[in-house]
C-alpha cells in the first residue's frame, strides 16, 4: 500500500472539503504551510508542515512532521535534536545534477525525503530509487495528478513510497486512494474438470498482445459465461515452427469475457491498444497490464466444456490448434487439442452476474 499525502497549501476555497474527503478516504497525511490548517486534523492522519517562510513557526504543537529546505531552515538532523518530539524531513527540488545528488543523499540517509522533479522524465526518480535501495527512509514524490501518481507508483517496479498531490477538486483524493491501493485483488482459482470437447467450425479468435512479458504460469482468464472462466496460457513456452511471444495470449473467440480493471468484465472484442487487462497466474495473483494490440482473425474453433466441483458449468471457445494452451493445477501447461474428458484445468468462478461488464446481483441465465 503506497502512501497518499494531500497538499492543501493552494486549496483555497476547497480546502475544508478536500480535508474532509481525505480524512474519509484515510489518506496518510495532510500537508499545509500554516500550522492553523492542521489544528483540527485527527491524530489518525499525519499532520505535515512545509513552511512557506524562512523561519519555522514558534508553536508546533499540532504538527507530526516538518519538511524543510535545508538552505532556508537548517539541517533536518540538527532540527530533530532541538525538537525531539517532532519528525523532520527534507524537501529537494530536482532541477540539475547537483540537486539530483542531494536527492540521492536524502533518500539514503533521511527519514523522510519529499521530492519535486521539474522535468517530466522519470529517469531522475529511477536514479533516486536505485540509490535508496536498502535505505530505511521513505520517499514521497510530488505529482501533478492521479495519472502521474499511478506512473510514479510503478517506477522501477517498486515505485516511490508515496506521493504528494495538491487536489484541485473534490474527488481526486478518492481516486488517489484507489490508485495507491494497487488495483485488483487476487483471485481464488478453482479446479475444473473437462467434460466435453467439440469442434465449433470457423470463428473469429482474438490474440491479446500486451506491453508486458508474462511469466511462465501466467495468462488471462477467459470464458463464454460471466460466471466461469478458464486460465489461458501465454505464448511464453517454446513452440515448434514459430518463436515464443511472451507478451501474447491466444485467448479465444471474440465474444468471450475476460477481466479488466475494477473487477469489470470485457468482451475480447472490446479490448484495444492502451486499455487494460488483468494478468493472472496459477496462484491467483493478479496485475493490471496494458494492451498493445488485439489481433482478430478467422480460424477453426474448439469448444471446451468444463465443470467445477460445485457444479458450475464453464465454457471456453478457442482456436482449434495445438499451440493454443490453457493452464492446469500447479501451472501445468496443457495444449487444447490434447485435452480429454477428465483433464483438470484452472478457472475462476465469479459469483455475480454482469451488466455491461459490471458485477450485479440479478437473475440471469447463460448457456
């Protein structure tokens, strides 16, 4: 879980509403320039002061953390000795090589480093994160919006420990909290048993090419029904006659469901470049990845019927070809043309029905 700081220093008329939303969303900190703005903040939220004057305020009773510019306020370590009841952090604006060095030192040695990057490139942040590997302090990166926060959370796969956002409107704190939560929850996969196989004639199948490399036991869940999907394997494993394509899943017929963000299902035909799809591994671990392209081509199709131990009927229609694969228990890689009645597969059994992809509790029959 990443840290979310709300900066109200320029919130003006929306200040009180933004604070209220932030507290409701359980953000980690509220940042102000005036101690009076933090007086009413409950102790469950860290009260952070970034002074707008060269001198620190005389009264710091309602403050948990003071983030200082050493050139204006003094060294954080020395200030901490004079104020043993307070935490101190360092603010660094990265504009050149010298300030980047300052940020790296702060990230290695200071308890809190609040960083502002002048330029849009994320390479300086990558350098700071690499320099801070193994350090015990926390890095908070100033961001312009929630979209940038999502990027910062993923830099070098580890990301900044948190972000500081100055909301311009109510609602942004809620979006930021959702982004910090890390997206989708992991899935509980079920063991399915193949009960039928039949050739389904020609149809349009979808290859989902992504901007990420799948792991060997990872793919996407796909199914004809919203109440049951099968874990389709990526083309990570060697194939005869063609090179591996570890970014691709030969996923199935274009009418099929798969999982996207916020637990929503999408038809394979709806996926497009720049969208999101959920990668799932054989343990049910989930991550959102970006779709790079979708290839829809006419191919002979194979219908796979399976059933769960609880009796849930699952169907998947895929390209009828040996190189199309699904995953079984333990991440076993299974060629679809070699499946037989009794073969065990891994699947996902959502409990809700769907309306335009969103989960909903209503009567619905799929067959």
